[in-house]
C-alpha cells in the first residue's frame, strides 16, 4: 500500500473547504439559527451539498498518486495532523456529503413545523463535520477526535426532542455504550503510538509488519471494541434500536448510512494491521456474522417500522464487518456503498409514511398504503428489493461479494450464516412491505383487536411543534427520488472482473482476491434460493389474499404469540442491565446513602469537631493564672534539659 | 572541704525556709542567710570582689527594698489576705516538674568529666592583696570591667535608669487632675481606677 | 581545690529548683519575687564556679551584670506589686488573671 503522498498544492484548499464548510455551517446556525427560522434548513443543506460538489471535483486528484494529502499542524515530531483523501476516504466523503446533503434537503420538509429547526440543522452540519474529521484524518489521533465528536453529535441528535424522556434515555444509552467502545479504541491508539512512535497512518502501516503478533492482536482488539460499539455489533448493539427515538432523517443519516459504518471504515483503513493478525480477523468476521444473523432474527419480531429498519441496519452492518473481517475489503466497502443508498431510501420513505399518517409508526395500524401513498410505496419497494438482493439491484452485487469473499478467504461456515441471513432478510423486509402497503387500511381499528398494548398519549411529551401550514410535498420526495437511481444501479459498478470498483481501489488493501475454487454461479444461486424461500414464506403469511383478509386476527395472534426471546431481544438488554447498570446503580446508592453523608461529610464534620475540641483544650491553658503559665514554662524547661541530658551536644 | 558542706547545708536550708514561710518577713530573713552563705561560697572560689558585692548590693540594697515594700503593704491592714486558691492540686505536678528538671540537669552535669582543675594564679595573701594578676581580686575585676567589657557596663547603667523611670511610673502617685474644663470632668470619671475598690 | 566543681554546680541546680518550686507553689507575690531572686543567685553560683574552673574573669563580669539586672527587675516587680495593692487590697498572684482566655 502506498504511503501518504506529498503535498499537492492545487487540491489542498478544496479539501480544506470540504472539511470546514459543514463546521462553518454548524457554527453559523448555532449562532444565528433562531433568527433564520426555515432558511436555516437551506443554509445547512447548501454547505453540505457544496462540500459534496467539491469532493466530487477532487475525484481525479484522489485516485492518482495515492491521493491528496494536506498537512495541517505538526505539534511535535511524531504528532503531525493533516487531511488525506485517498480512494477509501473519498468513498466515505462522497457518501457522507452526498447522501447527507439529500437528507438535509429532506429534513427541510420533515422538520417544517418544528420550533427548533435551526438547532436541528446545526447539529446535522456538526455531525457531517465530525464524520469528515474521522474519515479525512491522516493520523490515528485525528480519527479518534472525529470518533468522539461523532458520538457527541449522535447524542445531540437522538435526544433532539429532549422533552421526551424516552429520547433522553435513548441518547444517554447510545452515548454510554459508545464511550465504552471509546475506551477500547483509545487504548489501541495509545499502544499504536507507543509501538511506532508516530501517529500518522503512513508511519504506522510501515511499521506494522515488524510488530510482535501479540501486540498487533491487542491493538486490533482495542480497535474492534470501539468499532463494535459504534457499529452496533453484538453485544454492544442495544443502543441502535432505541436510537430510533430521534427524528427519521437522523435515523437515515447517522444510524443507517454513515455513523454506524465508522467501524467498517476503521477496519478497512487499518487493513495492514488486520492483515498482520489472522486471529483478530477471525474475531471480527465471527462477530460480524453473528450480528448479521441476530439482527435478522430480531427484525422478524418488530412492529415499529423504524425498529424493523434499525435491526436490518444492524444486520447489514454485520455483513460489512464480515466482509472486511475476512479480508474481502472491497466487498465490505461495496456493501457499505450500496447500503448507504438503499437504507437511506428506506428510512426516508418510512419518514414519508410516518409524516403522512401523523406520527403513526406501528405497522399493525397501517395497511393498503400503496393506494394512498404511491410514491412512498415505490420508494420502499425498490429499497426492499435492493436490501434483499434481488438480482440486478445494488444489494444483490454487494451481498454476493461479501458471501463470495467469505468463502474465498476460507470461512465457509460464516458464508453459510450470511446466506441464511439473506433469506431471513427477505422474509422480514417483505413482511414489512405486505403489512404496510397491502390489504385494507387498519388505522381506525382499535389497538386491542390488533393485539397492541394500550397506548398513553402524553401530549406534554410530544415534540415542540408550531402549526403553520404544511411543507410542499416535493421537498421530501425529491431526495428520495434521486436516491432511487443509485439504489437500483450502484451495484453495476462492480460487475465483471475488471470492474470500475476494483480498479478504483487498486492495490489499496494489499494482495488481490484469491482465485475461486468453484464458479461463482453456484453460490449466487444458493443465495437466491434462500431469498426466494424467504419471500415465499412472507407472502404466504402476510401477502396472500387469504392472509390479507384475515389480517386483523392474524396480527392479534402473532402479537400475542410472539416468542418472548425475540421480544426481549435475546435478553441482551437484560444482560447489560444486570451486569452493568445494576452494579453501577448499587454503587451509586451506597455512595449516596453511606459514603457521602458518613465518610465524606463525616470527615468534614470531624475536622470541625477536631478544631472545636482542640480549642476547648487550648482554652483550658489560657486561664490567666500566672502560676499555671509558670508551670508550663517549667515543664518545657524540663523537657529541654532532658534533651541535653540524653541527646544534646555535650563535648 | 567540710567548709563547703557546711555552707551547702546552710544554703539549702535557708532556701527552703525562704520558700515555705507564711510571713514575708521571715522569708526575708531566710533570704538574707542564703545570701551570706552564698558570699562565703564565693570566697571559697576565690571570687573575693563578688563576695563583697553580693553582701553589699544584694543583702544590703535589694533585701532592704523588699523590707520597705512589706512595710508599705502591711501598714494598717494586718496580715496579708489572700483570695481563694484558683489552682488547687498544683503541688504534685509542680514538684514533679521541678524534680524532673533537677534530675535531668544533674545527670547532664554528671555526664561531663571536667578534667583536672588547672593551676591558678596564686591566691592573694596579705602581702599581694589587690594585685592585678591575682584571679578574683578587685584590680583584676576592675581592669576587665572597664576595658574588655566596657559596653555591657554602660548598657547596665542604661538598664538601671530604665528601671528607675519604670518604678516611678508604675508605683508613683497618680498624675494631678486638670483643674478646669472638659478634661477635668473626664478625668474625674476616670478616677475610680486610681482609687481603691473592686 | 579538693572539692569537685561539679558539687558547686549541683548545689546551684538544687537551689535553682527550690526557687522554681517557690514560684509555682506560693501565692504571695513577695515570696514569688524572693524565689526569683533565689534562682538568680543559683545561676550566679554556677557562673562563679565555672569561672574558677577556666580561671577566666568573664564569669565574674557576667555575675556582676546579673546582679545589676536582678536589682532592676526586683525594683520593677515590687513597683508592680505596690500598684496592684493599691487597686485591690489583697495581694494574691491568682487574682491578677485579667488576661484570661
């Protein structure tokens, strides 16, 4: 892998502009936001779209001579900060600013009536800046800074409607789990600096082969703990479904397309380190496969449309992690690329539905929306076809690439798990489609008949809305429409042996793919078989005319009869509650009930008491009697004489 | 040798007598005996001039001062009245501290071997009395006082003058009252401090 | 000298601490002042003894100065006693405890 190239003057300023424009936007919106009202949305979108344009213009510069490198600050030798745009960071930058820009435009419409719209766009711009810091840094510390800022932006945005206690709790949960991962990545960064004496990627990768295997594994382990927390891998995944408390554009941008893929970026970027430690690679791949399967299984049991998509995100990121874990970096990154498009589209489409139904998110209360919301129907359908890997759609190419990669790098079991997951994905995604868009509309059926829990409408916790008209439809539909194109077509970039995709990356990830022991069409057809199976099962349960006619009863039965293990999310939340939350709460209780009043306050009280007692004693000495004072003097003199009698200099 | 022990016994006995007597006049007499014994001891140590000074200044002046003050304080009053004992149970600690200090001091002294006594200049005999090279003689003392130690001598004079002024200020008569004006009224209000009473 | 000088010093020490005991145990200020005189004289005795050991005049000079200062101090002390007597008709060391803490 080539090192970081020399400074390219022509591309330095544009790269800085790409990085800093969202920051300028964020600061401006924070400062001036309340005065701008709805134009804040336009301003926020303009900064990000401008960044996208500039990044696209840097495409040629980024793919030649190892990319564009802009050194920024050299603090002390070995501590050089700078920006680096190579093919890997270029892909991420284009997705962040491109998909991010489209979501900004969408948000103008979605948050049309929200009183805090300026704050929303400020946070969104801040997020884009943080993510760009993460992917554009040429050193581990800059990456870590971006890592932390991204977590912060996520906290801001999940808890955007902070009047809701559930949103605040979800934001806190996400942040705490991310901090837990931050510990891992921090120690990895410390170890990297200690082992290599430098923080720049070029130096680290140059020294990678000469490090001891145990050290490399430890570093990779630390990095992966961080990646697992950020990318919601098992067992640090519990924050992602709860993060759906944030507005839907947030879910689309952060928790589908970009932030949760930071872990994938991390593994791909540190490819030389991972290539040097096969055991770390196996760990990553196994966790990725487990996450993919778990996410899919849990997606079967969800009734909230956003939670279905959240678990599907978790599952798909498992695919990406599996891909980069086995060493098939191009496959993993390709899946990130396609997933960004179709997942954003799915979320934005879900947002259209939620918006149209006035914040109804439960699938059981939907139905027949294909006639009422045709645009949303087509958007969701295309996205679903992509995610399940319908031949020709983008997801088909990337999923196959991941499964192929697993096989080629010697992990047949994991490949089988991934294939099985593909089938389950098809099942639950089409379950969602059938329940949402087909059959009669169930919006006016009472919750009890549908088997739903009783709802409490707490008006005080609803987001702060104004009531001033409605956003024009085209604002929200335009980004979705634009996204339809890459959702369908993006996969074709990797078609063929000398595809544009593989040429784009060149030798970035090390040696090429090993040769296939058997022709590709065998694996492809196997996967397609499972996918078709999943589709058929979904149709029989939810899509067939008979199923639709008996929808209400079937839904009630399914709601009541859902296996508890799935409803409780394989008890991960309970496990974390038991292992971490309860001990922490117990510790806090002990401190507040005993340590604080008795030990800490007690120490202060004791000092006061001591001062008083000493004063009481001293007061007895100050009785004004000459004889008492004389006695004191004599006693002191006796001590003095004792010193000279026994110890003092006599000679 | 025996002289020393006789004088030592007189010294200690008179000291104890001084400290323990009820009446201050008896204590003065005991102190006088103590000073005379002390002068004799000085003589055994060849410090003739100091022996005379001890008798003349201490017994002759200071003790007389004590006698006069006793007389002043007891005129027309009878035996001295003492208030309640505000520090009871002080006997034991006082004795303990004193004895401890004494013990340590004696031990410290005993630890130091002083070596053989050096040869001294011949003591004065009748024919050589007053010679300047005789240790402890008046001439010897005078020469040292007015040449080597002139400064302390002069400062001593200063100390004595300060003492005289201090005595006059502390024990002298009160300042006369102003005869007219507001100062007179204020001075009258301050009077009770001068007059007796509590 | 047939008598060891340490004898004189020990004698001085005993006399000194008799004076100390007098200061601590008596309440009549006149007796207290006399005990202080005892202490002065004990120091003088030690000084003269050591002056004899080193055959040096400086000890005698110092004794002279001590006598002078003792005289001044006795005068001042007695003046204070007289002033106290004028204020309150009993003379007791324990009564002058105005600086009580």
